[in-house]
């Protein structure tokens, strides 16, 4: 890639995506970009000019689903932020400028579970009183890239896909470093076993109206059908709430309750 004795691979970080190996390299000794290879000289080509793509000093690496490869890349204007590519120059773009300015969010520990990307942010800038470092998730869009720990759990490490759920080590000022999990597959929320919401639900089964009472302030209720499709979403600010599902077909449904600490509670309801 860069003829001579100077190394082409600036920071070796390799991943397989859609029949190619992707990595960051330089062809001139200075500008580092995203490259890919099919294992042949002719099939080793430049993709996009992203400095330190896939190999920032935090060792973020790559993560992918069937259609998108995610990585951290550095630019002079935005610092180190989350990027994605479909393998083309036009399809290589920043997902979101999470922390505005030249410092950037410094994403690290990228982990893909299904079509959701989880990663850490190493920048404790405060937005609306909430520090931005900690665990984030992304669906590949700017609007779908959000902070899910919200200052409650920092320094996510050892991110592991365990039976479709994210298990990781995280730090909390009151608890130190402990084992945490993301509640999947029917929803996303950060919780430790003792931090889960205590919820009473009645009546269950019912004709379509259900009342939830919670030990903490609820912020959102989602209802999923048995196929995992969201059929009802409601934003709330209350410990008590009634949802009306009258008109939905009889059968088994699942709920996901989120509180203001992003802890979650899941369970089953029945419409008869």
C-alpha cells in the first residue's frame, strides 16, 4: 500500500465485512484512511479518508451487522466520533457528532447485538446536567444514537454478547465496578439486578385496559406483540399509569417499562 520500509498499517485493526477485510492504512505515510481487501493485490483498495479509522488510541475496533460497518474515526473538525460505512466512499459517513468540537466523543468498545450497536463514550462533557461518558447505543442514525447510562453507569468495559443480551462491567459512584446487563431482546435499558423497577400490574388478563403502579417514576411504556413488533408507545412522568389496548387482537403481549434512571422492567400481559 505504501511502498518502501515505512509501514502502511498505522494501527492494525482488522475486521471481516461483506466478503472483504477492512482496516485502516496509509498510502503516503501521513493521511490514514479506511481500506478493504479481498486478499488480492488488485482487490485491495481505498474506501474513504478517515483518520485513524477503526483504530483510535482507545482501541475501539470495528462492529457490524449485515449491512453496516461501524468504527471510530478522527477528523480535524469533529475529533473522534462514531462513523459507519457500507463499503463505498459515498456510504462512509459520520453517524453523529456526539460531542461537538474538536475533542469528540472518543467511542470505544464497539459491540453489535442484532441491529443495535453498543459502545462507550470517553468524554465527560455535561449536557443538560448529564455527563455524556458511559454506555451509548445506536441504530445507525443520528436520532437513534443515544446515551443510555446517563451518568448512572460509567466506563463500560468487557462488553460481551451473552445469549443476545449485553453483559458488561460498569462503574457507579455508589457501587464501584460491578456486572451490568442490557435487557434484550424486547427492549433496551440499563439495570443491575437490585436496580430493577418494582411494578404492580392489574388486571391481568384484561379486556385491554391495564394499570401499572411503580416504585419509581416511569418515563416510557412500550408494548410488543408476540412477534416482537412495537404496537404501543407512551411517554409518561408518573408512578401510576393506565394503558388502553382495546381494539388489539386477543393474545399474549409483552411490556417494557423504563424509569428516569433508564432501568427497565419487562413482563407479559394477556388480552382476553
